[in-house]
């Protein structure tokens, strides 16, 4: 079985650099032990927890463009084992990613889990659809309660994916994650403060009786 992600990523110039670094034979004979062209339950669970990702597209000039996309946790939805989708919300009206995709539907996504030092990279071809093109898809991609205004739909057809190693990923935590981790500490401090206040009150009462 071939290593799907590298089948796309490794070009002749990449192979030349690998050869110069003395690692070309390793990658030439490297074979994956599973399919990389369909998501499993492991990827599904990871995707469902993400509240942001990075989207790379390429312009007609050949320059790449990298954009951060964010929303409520799970706004990037797994539609089936080879398809993702999300509602594209109103932004700064530059439309660079949308324009790039109109000329070249190839894209790469990086999904990051900084606390666990994990990243999932995805090659996909993207369809950009008007909201009224597919009402069923629009309903699937809707995020109830989210106040941002969707302008279009993105449907992503998986080409290949891979997991990166955790090396050099610095753990970072959201405000929600920090609050959850510190909750037990705050509760402990509150109990100690309450206990301390009670002891002070007893001490004051004893001093008053003397």
C-alpha cells in the first residue's frame, strides 16, 4: 500500500532534496499500513473537537495563501468517510481563498490540537456552493445558536490525509481549557478561605469572651 499523502506531496524537486539529504531510499520504499483516502473513527473524533483550522490555497500567480478558519467546536463536519463540509461565514470581504478555489480547487488543511501536540493534515478538492444550491447540505452544515452569517458552503472531497509527529509543537491552551484545569484549584481555595473565615470568627469570639 502506498503512502497516500506523500504520493501527492512528493514531487521531483522534493525527491531531489531528499536525495541530497540521504533519505530518498527510506521514503521511496516507505509503505503505509492503512488507507489514507478515507477517514476512520479516529479522524472523525478529532475533527469533531476542532474549533479552527488552517486552509491553504494557491492563486493563479502561483503564490500560496494561508487562512485561519474558526467557529464553534465541530463547525467543520464529517459528511461521510471521504467528505467534509463547513459553512463559510462573513469575513473581511477580500475573498482570497474563494477566488483561489474558483481557479484551482486544490487545498490543504491543517487541524491542530495544541494541548495534545497533535496535528492532522488533509489534501482535498473543494467545491464552493451558494447557500441555496443544496438546502440539505446547508441544513447539515448549520450551527444552531451561532450568530455569524453564512455566505456560502464549502464541500471538501478528501484526496489524502496524514498525522504529523508532535515534535516542535508547543502546547497552548484556550481560555476554556485553562478554566477547566484550574476549576479544582479555585474550588479548593474557596473551601480554604471559608474554613479560614470560620476559624477567624471562632478566634474573635473566644477573644471577646476573655
